[in-house]
C-alpha cells in the first residue's frame, strides 16, 4: 500500500473540498497551442518516474513518462513545495491511443466477469468513469493523449510511495480523491498533501482517482471554466 511519512505539513490538515465531475468535457472546444512534450526524467531531482504501463508491457507504452512543458514546470514547483526529502513519483503522463485501448478493453473484460448479465455497451458505460474510451479524434481525445493529464503520488527519496489508502489504478470507491475525508488516518493526510501541492500550481484533481491530475485539457476546462488548450499529441 505504501509507507507512512513522519514529517509534518499544515496542508495535511486542510480538507480536500467536494470535487465536481468534469461533466460535459467531450463537448468543450479546444483552442490548441504549440507546446511540446517534455520528459519527466529531465524535470529535476525531486521528480522521479516509474512508468507503470511499460512495466506491464502494454502496447504503445513508453519506457519513460512525458508531459506538456507547462505541466512539467508546475510539477517542479509542486515538488519543491514538499516537506523534507519527499518527491513526486510519476506513473504516467502522455499515453498512446493503443495503451488507452488496452486499458479500456481489459477493464471492460474484467467488468464482464463481475456483471455477466450486462451487455457490452452497458459495461462500457460502467467503465467510463475510470478509463476513458480510446477515441483518437481531435474533438474529445482521452486526457492522457493530450499530455495534460498526469498520474502520480508522493514518495520518499528512495522511491517508496506514501500510503494513500489504495494502490494506483484501483477502480473502487475508496480511490476517489476525497473518499477518505471522514476517516482520520495517515493516508488521508498524504492525499491532502498531494492534492494541495498540485492544485496550488493550477492543476485540477479528478474526483474518481486520487492520483490523476489535469492541466489544460478538457477535464481541466470542465472543472475550471477555462478554455482547453491541449489536443491530442503524437508520440514524443
């Protein structure tokens, strides 16, 4: 599950507010900007990477993580704000459409075993809150395809993640960003620290997944009321 942290930070005592779903995100326009992807490995000593989908051997996955340039700058600022020797540990940033398709269809297959009476279209609707369908189009690309979405946690300098209450990609109610707010436990303090470090830099938290944050994509625009500026990107 991850280790505990002994350092204190006032952000650990600041509740995560009630978060909104990015409702209607697929219908929001994108005003694209010319901004490159940058490697997470080059962002500095306080940001490390562990590309989970490459380790799993998923099609289209890369041996390193990449994000948009402005996302990278803000991650550096968030990491520099962490107490002690804590660092940001990035699991995924830009994600190919092949990797997105593999994740989506594998999750739908898992759901089919849990709910054998549901038809495939119904199962896909159940999957949508956790894994975006692999639409490669320019109108509503999956957030990770834009390079504006990032999956990450806080870790010790040796890469050991903090206890966040659930693992990465745990598609359960407890994985919701604010799901632990009524429970006094170390994982709640750790989630709060992650949330406030990232949102202070302008990123938005995805309500269903404590590890997922957005900037400049349609998820972010739906929550902030801003204009999406990140469309789909080719592989770096």
